[in-house]
C-alpha cells in the first residue's frame, strides 16, 4: 500500500496495489471519518471489498480495476476514483519520448534483437531523463510479463541460471557449447556476460563475443556483455532489469556469467533460479577460499576440462567437492547440490548436466520453492535500488557535497577517523533536511 498526501489541494491519493484477498470495510469506513474530500484508489481485481460495494470491472492490460463508487456518510457523497499506476509513470513524457518507448516496447515483445539491445542500452544509461524513460519501459514490459505468466498457468516463463568460476575455468567455452546445444533443441538463449571494469580507466574488455563466435551468430541466441563499472559482487546494477527485458523478448533461458569468484560474488544468487559454479581440474589450496564463500550458494558444481590428461585430477576435484558439500548447511528441502564433470571440447557430461538442471527446475517449481525464491529476490532487488538511490541523494546533497572534500583531507591526514567523519556528514545532512 502506498499513501500520498497533498496539503495544497487538500487531496489524498491512495494507491492500493493489493495482491491478497482481504476485507477492507473497516478501512473504508475509517476513511469516511477523515477530513479529506477526494479519494483515488487502485484495487487489484482479486480484492473483495465487502458488501455494499460492487466489484470493479477489469481495466486494460494492467490487470487493475476502473470504476467509481459513491459512499454516503452523514449525507455527504464522496467519490472513489480509480487511477492506474502506469499513468503516473507516463505523465510528463513528450510525444517524441512516448513514441520512442512504444517503439522499443513493441519491437521487444515481437522478438526484435535490435530493440532488445537498444532497451538494455537505455536501462544502462546514467542520464537522469533516460533513467525515467527506462522505468516507463520496464513497467510496460513487467505488465506484459505478468500477463504471459498468467497464460502459462502462473509458471515462470524463463529459467534463470547464474554461472561463476575463477578465471581460466572455461566459462565462455562452456557457454558456447552449451548454448548451441540448447538452441538446436528449440530454446531461445540470452547470455548476460558481465566483464570487470578497470578501476583506473573505467574501461572493460567486453571480450565475450569474441570468445563465443559461433553462438553470437546464432539467431536464437543473444549475447550481451556489460561492464561492472566497479559494482561489488560481479553483477551490474541493471542486471535484473536486463533479465526482465530478455524474458519480455521471448528468451526462455537466461545465463548470467559473472566476474571471478569471491565472497561478494554470491550477489548473483539473488537474481537467478539456479547458481552453478564452474571449477578447473587443478588448483588445490587456492580453492579453499571458494569453499565457504561461494560453494555454499551453488546448486550445482561442474568440474570443467575433464578430458585427456586432466581426467584424473578432475575426478579428484569432484570427490573433494562431493565431500565438501556434505558439510554445508542444507538450503533446500527438495534439492541436494551435486558435482558433475564436463568437457566443452568433447561434450562429455554436458547433456547429463542439462538433465540435472531440468530436474532442479522441476523439483523447485513443484515444491513452490522457486516461486518463494523469486518473491524474495524481488524484495532484495527493490531494497538494493533504494539503498543506491538514498546514497546518491546523500552524496549529491549540497551540504554533504561541500563537506566531503574537507573531511576526506582530515581523514587522509589522520586528524579524523573515517567513522567520525561519516557521523559528521550524517549529522549535517539531518540538520539541513529538518530545515
């Protein structure tokens, strides 16, 4: 539920996006005792409003309702006017901007790769106005996505898979072989390959298309390399949005290849259905840091390059990780993480790996764990964006922006601790915000 008040116009706009049936008679009766004169409501069509209030009729593709009621309280008539959430997003767009968003949306849902590429470029933009356009587009795609899920009996339209592993594990080689196998079986595959950005120049290699030459030419596959821009966790800020756009474009398998391996890498687990860790058949002590940091998030561990002279070390690594997984806390009631050996050169084990992935998806869907997991991920996604927005607002506040260079110099000279500097900035921000 979201409440918005406007003292200047003496109006209260109440946008109620409610997804669970619940009687609201007491809530509505309480509103009649308030001093506000106009009420604007949005109700989900599944809401039961109680006796005396008729059910609304479906309203356009949003799945909301649109109607008017007149309630009587001491002889005073009050109208409940329904508005749409999407209207709030589109207000203020020029005709040219509206046509641009409509063109991208139409081309996207029709499966046009150029429109998908342009849409992802839009959401990756740091320009403030383009960010607003991106949110309008995302809202339209989200509505379409929900409609398609309803037609699919409420089941997810796509299988989201996260891939991670140390440099040299063969992630790109595996994705090319695996992707070609999937497209030959009739699937549409989108690969979001996240490349690390240089802390010095801000640039990134973005070489995944050069390493997946055959897959990049496949019309049923779409490869999108994206720079991290310094994002902790190896995934970009807009990866979630890119996943949604790819699904809107009709891609039923989404692979997210992330940067390296580390404690922060498990951020990808908050946006995928299944997380797979790829490991080379060598290493030893240097892999110890992976075991607690990332393997506990893995639903499947794949030992790569299991061919030729590397078969014996691959078997040893497989046995070690089978033992390691037994010591970790159980995260699912229906699935136990497994360890497989694969070779992208010979193709050994990749078909069996895909069978295990489908088994995982089926078990998680049947048990309801996948639905619960996606809901939790939506909440994490929202709060991550809120934290980022709040931090950006804090850093760009005039008072804070003036104080930052002074406090940074004091911290660098040792005259002030970082913690105390942060407290001073926060106090300055709070005092000016109250004013």
